[in-house]
C-alpha cells in the first residue's frame, strides 16, 4: 500500500498535514483548513517524450475563495496547470496561470479537462516511485506531499487523501 511518507516532509509541515488511512479508512485531518486534496497521481513518462501529466482533485469546503498560485514537482523543470479549450474548432491545451476555487467548489483534474503538464523532466518518471509535489495557495499557503507515479489512476485503497494546512 502506498501512503504519504512523513519522513520526507519537513516537520512543521507534516505536523499540519492531514493524512488518510493509518488503518483502512481512519483519517487524521486538520480541522483548520477548508481545502481538501484527493487522489493525486502522476503518469509515468514515456521514452523519448519530455513531458507527462498529473492529476488531483481539489475541494474548497470553506466560505472564502482561494487560488492555486504555484505548482512544483521534484525533478521536473517546469509544471503548469493546463486546460483544454476549443480554439478555431481545434482542441488545444492552454496554461491556466492560477486556478480559483470558489466556496464549496470541487475542481477535478482529469485527462479530458484540467491537468498538470510536467515539462523538462530531469529524470524519467517511473511507475511505483513517488515525487514531491508542492502547491502554493493564496490563503491556504504551501503544502508538500508525495504523489505516486503510475501508468494508470491508482486504486482507491492506494490513494492518499490530504487536507491543506491552515495559513
Ligand atoms: Cu497540457
């Protein structure tokens, strides 16, 4: 079973991190932060291609909007949030500089919609490994978590679940 590894997260952060699944479905979720992050994963890289995609789901359970301002993945030169848009009747990927999460809104990244695009891979993304993902939110602040690399979306029991720390 894959889980977030506390040892690789700086102490002050991990004290604030909310982790899912110490035994099956038990949760350790910080009550202070209204942002939930579910089901993060990164596609393994394909030989000869210098990019890969990543996904997760964000839910703002609070009463205030928040904005995702910055995304970094360990060992990756640049990571952008993209969405598909119809431009001149052609579906194109366009960068989304920041994503606003309205109160009670859930935004799911998926192969058909929003996704992370990881460019300039410093080393291949191999199935089974984990990479540190850093997200910076305007209100919720910075969160780091380890995200599994896989060839397809992980099964439910292997999915980390996570609540962002309060500011
Ligand atoms: Cu893209």
